């Protein structure tokens, strides 16, 4: 109905949008896209679909209606309403992760002094939005790149906050991200759970104030996603099969990050159907290392030491730089694209 949670939410995000840009409503498992220029029309459709489908909204506006079979890719997003994060909470839907147990615990991940504008309960976690004073409409590719870096940097800070509590936080920074709509049902498990607005009266922020906060927290400007093309230009990797990584780094990382601790101990039953090979562990270390902002060479050294310490007697450690480069490139690609698959 008009004035319901979907309408309230859509108007908070896009009440001031340019008329010519399109809102994406996307459903799963049907994987059907619906495109709207009016927030109220989008909210009405989301409410209609939410009883038997998972319903999502694109975090960015699209320049045109891309049809029922397509979503707006990150390179085409024309505007953002703000920044966002998706925080999973421990439970049957997320058994393989180290996660906060309650919404109150999840809120500990959020930055001090920067409350979100909107908090949404998804049934299995929360979404938080830091909305801008008005939609950031991109003048071109330069603005889009700046927005992508800001989103990645913001979530990088939040992943560090989560790791300080021993929790994991998924990559959900990409501009092609879709998020659940309040007033619909989460059908991830057999019994639908209501997606609800927890709060919607938080402050709005100029983009510059979020950037300044990251600067104050010491989050580096190069804490941003890289692509395979960018990675190929980095310096050559050195493969020393006898290398030893600073034990303090490994010990402290194990203490604050349950994912790294399980990876280093070869206890990741969530990888490759519970039977990961060493190459799966290499990729896991590359993903974790890039998330933590480690230099490539340190990540390669971690992979080598991990292989050496867990290898059977007489096993020859991989000494080809191209193997480690390919593993890093896969991790870079995952960092840029994993959010698209996380629904």
C-alpha cells in the first residue's frame, strides 16, 4: 500500500532522483528485472512481488531500461543514493562464517560517530545505508570511478572493524550491487522472513564528509579494488621457497580474524565441498590478503610458507611466479565481482 515500508524506503533513496534515470527492481530466483523512473511505481511493484520472490533494488540508478533479462553493470551506473553494507548474522543461513550473533553485535561494526541513515533487518542480517544529502549523479567515468573507490574504501574500513571482533564481512561494495527491499519477504530459507525497516531517521552526509572520516581513520586512498589489467602492471613477484613470514603478523591475524585462522590451520570445510586443495587455500589467502591491504609479495610469501608447512615429505613447492600471479589476478577479479553473486 502507498506509504508502506517499500514506499518509505524507495523514497528515502530516490525521492530526489533525476526523472530520466531508472530504478532497478530485481527478483530471485526468477532473475527478472523491472525498471522504473518513479520511486512509488518501483515500490508498488516490489510489494506485489515480495510475497513469493526475493526482491532487490539496485544501489545505483541505470541510464536506461535494460530489459527483463539484464541488470545494470557497474560500468553503466549513473548515480548513487549513498553508501551501504550488508552484515550477516550467525544462524542457519550462515553456518560457515564467524559472524555477530545479534543485530546489536552487528551494529558494533559500524563507524563511531557516523550513524547510518537507514538500517534494514533482512531476516538473516542487516543492511545499513549512509545516504548522501542528495543523489550523486555522475558527470562521467571519473565520477563513477571515484564513487566505486569510496564504496570499496568504506567497506574496507568496516571489514577491518569486523575483523577486530573476529568476524567476517562479505564484499558488497560493487556499484552493481542489489539489496533487499523492506516490506518484502526473505525466501532464502523455506519460511519467509520479513525484511523490515529498523530505523530510517539517521543523518544524511555529503560525500566529502565520508571521505574525510576515512582519512581521519587512516584508511589509505589506495585501499581500492584492482583489476587484472591493473595487477599485471605491478612489479615482478619473487618466489623464495624458503621464505618465512613475520610470525607476529600471522599470530596477530589469527587472533582477530577467524577466517584467516581457519585458513592457516587448514580447517576451511566451507571451501570446495569441504575438501579444499592447496590451490583453494592459496586463493583463500590471496583473497584475505588483498582484503587486509597486504602487499602482493607478502601474500605470495604467505602462500609459499603455507604450502611448505603443510606439504607431504618430499613435495616440491611451486616456484613459478606466473602461478602466484594468476592466483592474485583471480583474487582481484573476485574483489571486483563477488558482490554481484551475493544475494
